[in-house]
C-alpha cells in the first residue's frame, strides 16, 4: 500500500501537488519494510530460502520505491547484498535492461 500511495501522490502528481502527509507516511512505512527485509535477509539468501516469486515481488517493489524517491537506507547491508544477488540473476538482469530501454524510448 505504501508504494501505491507514492504512485498516486508522486508519480501521478509530478508537479509537487501530492499530499505531503501521505507521502511522508508512505516513506516511513517503506523504511520500516526495508528494515524488516534487512532482518529477514540476515538469516538467508532468499526470502523463502530458495529463489521464489516472493523475491521477485520484493525486488520489483524495491525498484518502484527507489524510482519514486524512497530507496533503501545504504546502511541496510543485507538488503544491498540481496538486491545485488537479484541483479546478478540473468532473468532479472534481462528484465531490468528491457525496462530501462523501454523507459528511455518513451
């Protein structure tokens, strides 16, 4: 829900007219999520021990949050390592390259 709030208040209102209170609450919720994710990834490589759709969904959510101005805190080492691990997967790297190419063409 927090990323969706950022989509509504930041992406669809790029002129700065988004509700500042809703944006701040969403960013605080996302920061809390990233801290919980860091804790979860401290004990395993992937959220469900093996690579799964949970990792893909979490990776995408993280990328959306980042693109909307709410990246994970750099001090969350396990999140950074997990994102790097995800980017190293050929399927994820190919998809990210396609998304980057599509956004540059628009």
